[in-house]
C-alpha cells in the first residue's frame, strides 16, 4: 500500500528554485542539503505548501547527459497540481502581483474544479486548483445519474470508461472506488 508521494524535479540551480517557490508562490522551505565537497552550494531542497511537497535537486554526474536533453523539454507535459481548500481567487491575485508568469487563465472545468496555471523559471507548469462541487463528483469525474442505485450504474460507467480505452479490470476497480466514495458522502 502506498503511503505518500513527493515530486522530485531536477534543476540547474536549487537556490533559484527555492527562491521562486518561497518568495513568489509562498511555499515553505521544509528541508535543505548543502554540499561542501565541491564548494558550498545547495544540492537538494524540499519546499511544501500544505501537504504538497516538491523536492528540487541537481543532477548527479551520471545524469548530466540525460539532463541536458530533458531540461529543454521540461515544459512539455510536466506539471505539478496543487489543490487548495479555499482562496483560489486570492492566491491568483497574489501570483499576479508578485509577477509570476500566469500561463493558464482562471477557469472552471466540466468536473467542477476551478484552476489556473503558472510557469516556474525552469519551464515546469504548476496548476493551482480548487474544487467547486460536491466531493464525490470532483473525486471521480464521472457522469453520475442522480436517483439511480450505485450498483446499477456500475455497468454503465464501466462501459463508459471502456469506450475511452481503459481496460475492463481498471475500469471496474475505479468505479468500485467511486461508489464507495458516493456511499460515504450519502449520494
């Protein structure tokens, strides 16, 4: 069983990453590792905001060739999603005032989640999101039919997911977990 997860990002300058995330995005510095062998520089640092943890580190010697290629592509498909309990509008305004490059407008998606996207100095996108609807719909994002028994919806929802290309086993497991959530919140 999984316990926790942290995003690890390879960067050229851990100091630059820490400065951006702490000063511009108001993350807290959770841990720092200073390397004294080749001078005095920050080798690894962890920042956090609530339960969102991001670890920045410099590449090891054997990773340098791969890192040279990756750093040019880092903005393509790499993102961190930070979920806020409340205050998304206020945080959006704060980012704008601090001069953070906001690349995605404040928007509401079809699952009832409002979000906006910023870009860090290394090209990685950070998505800040806040759920607007009930927890069950936001947690599963499936087209639930109100008034229908949960078990009766399972077959329809599995077929829906299979139509999107998911394996039957994966679809069934996901729908079962969503039904548990629906039962807990009384839907």
